C-alpha cells in the first residue's frame, strides 16, 4: 500500500488548547541556523532542540509557551530557514 496515501496531513491549529490564544507556531527541530534563531525571535517558529523523540510536540503557543501535538511529521513552512532542506516524514 502506498504510504503517502495512508498518511493524514497535520491539521494546522488556529488556537492554543491551553490558553485559547490565536498564536500557534510550528516547532522546528534540528541544529538551528542563524535565520531560524531570528525567526524564533520574531515569533514565526519555535525552536525544539536537536533531538526529535516519538512524543515531541509539533506546535507551540507564542502567548503562553504551551507545546502540543506530535510527533512532528512535516516541515512545511520551515524550508526557508534551512540551507539544505529535505521533506522528512516520521511514520510510526
């Protein structure tokens, strides 16, 4: 069976489940570039560290810091922050 056809897309949240703020951003994992640090400071993404675990969250709230969802399966919207980006899927 084609794995791509059985993998559901990550829903993009519009609000934080903890505080209700309309401030979710995707969490970027891996060794951050200078552009990633700057994007994090601007609130465009959250830095998740270099190690991705099976229970690592996908989303972070800019308002309260709550992290949820997971495991991260896509890097959509983050490609501009990586110098050599490849799509990564984690099928569990």
